[in-house]
């Protein structure tokens, strides 16, 4: 299977990149949205981050799914509205679908055949994931969608099945609390009563562990952060010198979030010709590129309830570092 974004979709993405650069780099303080990280190179760098010793999130969530995949699938299929049902699984921000395969295997084993609907802005990430899933998991049919799930996406009508939407990996933590609530309400609006949402959240823990996960010794996260500037160069005819910006990660205790920034090492000017934008940076001035909110126990369940889901299951690791929460659409 080979997936490519349509010319219309590619043009829309380029226009969004230009709009994000104009808005964010003319604001005070400067900022850029984290979805800009995930072009082809950025997606590859993120996959490398998930393999780092310091980046506990992926392996901890994976350990939960390894242990509880059958239980999670059974809970999602056991709907109070329709009894036990066949599942169709969709995933927001699917990427390589590495952890999702555990749930897909469990669902395919339970019901022999399964439709999987991965949604991601990166066609290259979906391409590899779809080919591997259909090769390795008998009975799974993949229907991918290359789009930005934070904006416009629609799921096909689901007849005779219950849909389980996966939103794992703690991606919800990249959104401001009101944005996270709006996103989950949007997901709920596209579901029928009894459908499920599986939400992964990173929990608050020791500051040193949090900081190391976003500022690794090998500098992979720094390269991931700077690739955002390289993307602007590639897509907007820019002249950023990425190494002229230092990667910074900090723990904002008051807001319970890790922040990532790019800090200008000197006074400089940058031109983004395709966006008709000139930007001046003072020495030490930063671009705020990402937040990653960390949750206290109970907060994820409250977030789901406020979005129209009834809590239907909660699974954590032995250390209480990460949580996977199942909500059922009311």
C-alpha cells in the first residue's frame, strides 16, 4: 500500500504552515504550534526519541497495553447500549502505530476481521504503518486518512459495529486545557452512544525524570525541536540557521507542564520568502514550540466526563507513571 497526500491537501498544509509562521513569529512571545514538528523528517526523529532510555513514555504505555490489551478490547466491545459488539478501531495521530498493533491484534483475534482507520498528517508515517499492519496481522483491513485531526476529519458511518477511537501516546497533553476539551468534544460529536475513546495520559512524577525525557543526552530531542525550523526553511523558502538556536526544556510547575523552546543564541534576522515574512530575534529570545501537560490521578477521567464520555476503565503501570483511560460515549 502506498499513501500520498492529494495536491489539494498538500497545498492546504503549505498554506497552514505559512499562516502558523506569520501568526506565531509575530506574536509576543514568539511561538509555533507543535503539529509543525511532524513532517517526514520530524516523524522519523520522533520515532527515534521513543527508543531513548530517557523517554519513558512510550515503553511505559506499551507495557500497559502488553498486559491489558485483551481486557481493554473486551471492555470497549461490552457496550451498555448494545451488548457485546464487533469493534472498528480508529486512531488519531497514528504515526507508526507501533503500540496500536497490540490492540489491533487483540481485536482481530477476538473477532477474526477488523477495520482499522489510522489518521495522521504524515503520509510517509502512515505508509509504513499500513503496509506492516496488513502484512503482520491477518484479518485487518486498513483505511487510512491523511489529514490534520485537530481540524477537519470525518469517520465513515459505522453500521453494526462499535467504534473505538485510540488517542494514546499522551498527545492530549500537547493542547491547552480548553483546547483539549474542545478536541475531545469534537471526537464525541462524531461517535454514537456506546462508542469508545481510549485516552493515554502521562502522569506527574519527579521533575528530573520529566526533564530528561525532553532533553536527552544524545541530543535527539534537540534535533527534533530544531527540525521545525528546517521545515520552515524547506516549505517557506526560509533562511533559518537551526544551530543558531539552542534547545531548551523546562518544567513549569504552576501549569503542570513541560515546555520546549528554541532560544536564539545571538541577535539575528530571518527571512521566510514564501510567507513574505521577516523576523528579528534578540539574543536570548525564544520560540515556544511545545507544551506537554502532565496529569494528576483523576484528571483524565474528569476530562472525558466533561466531553460527554462515561468512564469505563482505567489501567496504569506499577509505578503509576502513565494511565490509559477508556471512556464510553453517553
